[in-house]
C-alpha cells in the first residue's frame, strides 16, 4: 500500500516475492509465438503398433523402424525385448534427418566401437 492511498487498510509487511513465471508464449527469432505442446506416450495415442506401417533401416536385429501416425513419428528398435517406442513430432524428426544428412552422427559409431 502506498502512502498516498485513500484506503485505510494498513500496508502488509514486506514479503519476498516469488520469481516471476510468465505463462505467455515464447517469442521465436522470427517474432512468431512458439507453441509448446507436450508429446503423448504411445499408450495415450491409442495406436495399435501391429497396424502401423513400419519402415526399416535393415532386416537385422537392431535395425531402426519408423512409423508415421497423424502428426507423430514413432521410432523403435527391431527386436527390442522391452518393445520401447519413442514419439517425435515432425519438427524433431526433420531436425534429426537434417543432422544425419549433414554427417552430425558419422563419428557416433566410432565412439561405440572404439
């Protein structure tokens, strides 16, 4: 409460304020609002994985399989006993493909095989 206010309510003692958290959309470099959307799990998508048309990087165990479902890209490893499936949006998928085309992962195998 300021000293020049006409309200007779006494001012509250000074309390530390919590840090400000903005709930407004972030501005991208182009000045457009960036929407942040939480990705669903495969279970939340309600997808029958056996019905997805999977594309494989090869036929051997450990080959990468990719399937496209609506706005989502699903990725799994052929023969994974856990049956794990990763969910990506199309922007993430395009960024991955761009990196692969530019050779950003070429030395990754050397790091693993030593």
